[in-house]
C-alpha cells in the first residue's frame, strides 16, 4: 500500500495562533496526507483587536472547517495565550498535548504579526529535549524575507475542497485576505507555475529532519 504521509511522519503537532491560521496556511497538505495524524492547537479565540472575536464563536468555525476529516484532532487553549508568558505556554503544551509527535509546525519567525512570532518562539523550546523536527509554514502575514524550501503541490480537487471549507469562517469572509483573488494569489506564483505546480502550500525546514 502506498505511503500517504506528510514527509513520512506519523504524528504532527500544528500550532495555530488564531482560528483560521492553520486552515488558511496548510489545510490542503493535511487533507492530502490522510495517513499522517495532525493534532492542531488553536492558541486563542481570535485577535484582541478583531471585533469578531467577541461576537462570534470562532472555535466553532474551526470545528466546522474540519468536520468529517479523520486525521485531525483539535485542541483549544483555555487561557489567554497572547498575554501569557512563553514559559507558561510551553509548560502547558508539554503537560497536556505534546506526546509522541515527531514534527511541530509553527508560523514563521519572519512574520509581520507579533503573536505569530511569539508562537514561532515556542517551537525550539518544545524540541529542546525531544527528538522532534521543526518546520515553519507560510501565512498571509509572512515577510518576503521568508523563503520556503519544502513545497506541497495541491491537486485541483484538494485545492477546491480547501477553498470550500474556508467558507466555514463566516466571520472572516468580508476580510480582504479571504477574497477569492487573495486566496488564489496566496497559493500560486510564477516560479512554481513554470514548474507545472499550479496550487501550492509552502514550508521551511531549519536544520535536520529527524526520522
């Protein structure tokens, strides 16, 4: 039977600063690699300055997105991670969620959103005494300084499913980055189109991938 795993990993922990970050950034990869199990941790209920955070159950939007997807388990932080110290968050994750994971996915350190950078800082600490690989994923707020070195090609069927599922984030559909143009632009570039890759998701590995 053909291996259908992301980089041949069995268990992956994905850290999402807000509801929709993981979904927007890498859900096509998760939908594609059904033999890898992804534990996805949503660190907040939304941004402090986002009016939809208090008026909408954005966690439920996230649950709606992943409905019927068998290789995903969702986890929701029950405290204010934005204002919490990194030591507190790391201790919480190590005691409650981090188990037999072989890979941790975080946003980039070259990100224009301060909280995305904070979540990125958790990655090296969570890997400090465990044989866990660490990979960053591309988000709409990633800086041009960030250059991917792992590309996942999304077949048309997977890409269309991802776009349809993004409609689950009803509270965000009026945002510019949720427009059809922005979503398509996020997943494409001239360089990859020339290689025959129409829709892609982007990652960056630092150092050695532990197997």
